[in-house]
C-alpha cells in the first residue's frame, strides 16, 4: 500500500479527515523550506504538498506567484527540489509528499527520468496543474512504472460527462478545486461543498481533497465535514512572509486540530471518509 493510501485508510478508520499543507520549495530559501517540511510533519500534517517554483504559474494567485519568484531568486530548480525531498526522507519515511507543479519543468527534465528520480527521492504523488486530460498519456505510464500517484484536478465547472474522463488513470486522491479562479482569492461555502462534493463522489472511490481557498481552522473543519482532506496553501505562505516559521507551524497545528476532529457526517459505507 502506498504512503498516500495508507494515510487515508488510517484516517478513514478513525472517521477523520486529512490536513494537507503546502510548501513552496526554496521560499524564501532552501533552509526555511526544509525546516517547514520537518515542522509540518511534526505538527499534524498528514500529507505535504511541495510546490515546484515556475515562472508562469497560471493557476496561482498573487501570494503563490510571489513565493515562486522568491524561490527562483533563491536558486530553486527541479533537481534542487528533489534534493530537498531526499533530505527530508533521511529522517521521515512515513509522511506522504506530493509534488505540485507545471508541465514545462518536467518535460525539460524528461518525463521518464523525472518520474524515476522523483520516486527515488521519496515523492509519492504528482499534481501537474496544466496537463490536459487529453494528453495525460505523457505522464501516466512513467508515473505508474515508478509507483507515483497522479492526482487530477476537478472543479465545480467539470461536467458530469467529463468527470470520468478527467479521473481515468488517476490515483492517490482527487484534488477538488473548490472555486472558479486562482488560488487564495476566495472560499467555497459549506453549501457549495454540500452540493458539489457528492457529484464527485459518484464518479470515483478515491478520497477527495478540497483546495483553493481554505484558510482558517473553521474553514478546514467545514471541509472535513464534507470531504476527505483540506489543502491549505496561500494562508500559510502569507503568514511565513509576514512572521516566522514558528508562527506558521502553530497555524498548522491549529488547522490539524480542526481537520482531525471526528466528522459530523457518518462514514460512508463505500469506504470513503464522509
């Protein structure tokens, strides 16, 4: 069983949701992001999403765009991100790590060697934001050959007819983009999630993680009542830019406490968390 599957199985047995915080690798420098990875795992993160800095992050709002610029200025490269993962894995072989990025750096590296090196470094899953569903075969065979989950994104605008196509070949979990727009700009309501998450449930047995707009423990708790995981990114990056690592990790602990509360809704007979 993969680290991602094992994590969700454990939480499902406890009727709890996962917290997935985001780290932009090398923001504002390598040492800080290394400390954040270790600290987040120690403060309740169930899975950690690592952003690969890119010059044209089209799905990201101003906060993550600025983090990417800081990281690139600090010397971030894809090989450097994988080295950061190797360092983390020397002391932590349990917390799943998901690499989130855009297709161009992976193509430049070479898809086959990238998937091989990512798996060797200790990456568990990949989110490629701008990989079209119709071109997923660029990545899926190499990822599968190296035991990497390919995590697909769906949104409120993804039609019922298109959902099976988007999710074909996906594994690990589904990343539900809860709003139409870029990261960090607004938040989906409980009513939105209650309406939209069941539609995705009907299309997949994979856990569903909600991102794009989850900022506070209260919002994370709402997500946990409807989905299997809450993804928090922009709020943590903003806090890091304004304060320090200790404050960010305190926020991670508070988000974990909210997300890990026993779910309000009963566990689904199908095996999904909620």
